[in-house]
């Protein structure tokens, strides 16, 4: 029987991986490697590197215990080839084979690198998703707009999740209107489950600390789960203690509570420690058992069944150039405070500091704080994309690029979002307590003390009026701008220009 190499990547630590399903335990050789190319193509958060390496080591040990021949290369081994193709070529020479089975990676960069190898490659689709790419493309073909809501409904019908026959449970597809409550005074949840590092994790932490100690972000304390059992415990903890209140406060933000009722299971989903249908079924069961209300369960399932599946479909449909799109021609460099949190804007300081320490911020902190500011300020979207890819533990390009380039920065010209997600300080004030302890005054519309989001908001709208004034979701906003007297408009634009002039030159 011909021996083949079976590639397992760091975000593919799943028994259901298509490459493993097609492999022969008696003859094939599994190849796994901690390689510098994957750890450094962007300067990842050290928690992210540690999470992936630890999960890889534990998964490799499981595969060995199950009888597989696993050739695993640690980062500090002297013969490490430094890249995935290099490791495959080294192992091919070692084993005398020229055939490789791989599951499609989640980044065009790595797909191309594998296809360029001088080996016989069989690349299989990644079947760990609920929708195939063919299903997504079939849904998308011929549509003028590709709105997630309608794809999500198709996924509900396909899976039967929260369905009552042919109709959605409760009579509505979407309960988002019930899920926008400002944060309460008290959060009755201690946060996501935390795990004490074991010997495997501690070894990885020491390695990452030695090799990536100068990267953005704090490595220790490290409390993420790194195997399937821990990931399932983390899911159960969320379902039991947080899901009932998740929907109400999923968009809220607080100075002194970084997690509110969020699950923080996306890292486990994105590397394969949790299966998306397993997660959705667990949430659905909580609803039918009377443990969690429909608005919470539907909102949670929509993030996985709807949004997660949808952005993956967009990423592979749009092609390798997608992360570099810049429909609004924004060219400003990313402000230095995105690396330090050193800004008087409290919302940004809190979100960035949290990101550095936790490798995590929830979707509204990403979209309406760090992303909103970058869009209003006209930051180059590729720099924003690379920042998000670097700093978050759950960031892999298939999921991160559409969320950043499309949803957050409108750099794809409206493929994902029907309008840019911009707001003044009023939205942040409504959904958080950030503004109460900020040097700037959210109620001031102009002047030195005015919230920068206020003046930048109108500056953005004025700068892009030709593109957006006829957008039916923005015409009321432009009508408000038109009704302002010329002196007020001039003052707003002057203050915005003054702020942008300072940005990059002095602390703001």
C-alpha cells in the first residue's frame, strides 16, 4: 500500500477533519508542525500562538494513542524546516513518499503555498462547517445583494434548528430587536470558564515567552482550554450560567467587566475543538428545556449558523484579493495607540487594553469602538485587517477578513454591509459606561472637549456624501446634515480636521 502524508494544521485539531477521514491508519503518516512561517506571517498575540501550539501537541498525543504514526515537529527542534511546505517536503524525503492529503486551509496564502509544492497534493474540502462552499455559491448566484439574514434563514431550514415545521420557532426569524439593552448595573456571571495550565501548556508558555516575548499582548496568565474536553466544559459553563442573559446584553460594554455574558467559545470553534452543530444544538436544547429564552438562544445560534458560515462563504467566493480591497480609498496609517491603549478616548483605551491582556474583545467592541474609529478616521483597511488578525485569539483570515474589510471598514464596497457601520459617541454612550469616565464629553458636539467620535462622524459623512447620501438607510442622516447651518457645519469639520491633524503627532 502506498504511504501518504496527512497534513493536520494548527486550526484543524478535529477528529472529523476530512483529511483524517480519508487517511489509512495502517499506512499513512500524519504531519504536524509548529513552524515559524505560520507564527510570524503576522506578529500574532502570544496567547494565540500558545493556544494553537498547546492544542496541537495535545491532539498529536491523542492521535498517537489512537494508533496513528504522527511526525510532529516542535518549534525549537533543530531540523524544523520553518514552513508547512518545508515540513511536508522533509517528511516526504524521510518516508519515501510524494503524496499528500490535506484539508483546505482557511487562508488563500497557505492554499497557494501547498499548491506550489512539488508533491502530489489531494486537497479536500473542509467539512467541519454546516454549509458547503457549493451551497453558499448556489445561494449567492444571481442575487443583487448578499445579505446574511437571508442566508441564515436557508441554514435554519437546512438544519431544522429552532424550526417549528416550515416556520421559525416563535414566528420570527430574528429577535435582534430584543438584544440591544444597555448594560445593567450588575452582571450575574463570573465570566468564561478558566483552566489552570497543565505541563503541556506550561511547556508551550515557556517556549512562546522565549521566542515571542516582544509581541503585542500579555501571555500570562493563560487560562484557555486546549483540548476537546476542556472546550466542551467551557461550552457547558456558558450554556448553564450565561446563555439565559446573553441575548439581552450581547451588545453592551462595561469599564469593569470584560466578558459580560459572552461565551468566548469562538477560539475553540475556529481550531476544531468544538463542532458548530454541537454548539448550536446545545443552545437549542437550553431553549426547549426552558432554561434560556428564545431571544438569547436565537441570537447566539445566529452568530454561528448565520454569521460564521456566511463570512466563510464570502471569503472563498471573493478570492485572494479580498483582504486588500479599499473601496473608500482610506490611506491613513493605523494610530500608534492601537498598540499601547495610550489615548484619552476611554472606550478605545479600554478595548485595546483588554485586547492586549485577554487576546479578546467582543463583537461590539471590535465593530463599534476600534473598527468604528478606524473607519471614521480614514485608516487604511489593510492595516486594520492585519491588526485584527494579529491581536485576537480567534482570528483566522477566512473569518477575520470579511468581518474587518467588509463589515467593519466597508472596504469591499458593500458586499457584506448595506451601509457603513459608523456612529457618533451617542451609540457608545448608550451601550456602555465608558463615556462617564472619559476625558472627552460625549454631549459636546464641537470644541476641544467634544467626543472625537462626534466630529469625525460628520466628517466621514461629508467626505463620502456622493457615495452614501442616496443610500436608503442613510438619507435621514444626510437630511439632518443638510439642515445644519453653514457655521455649525464649518465648526464641526474644522474640529475634525484639527483632531486628525493631531492624530499621529501627539496624544489624543
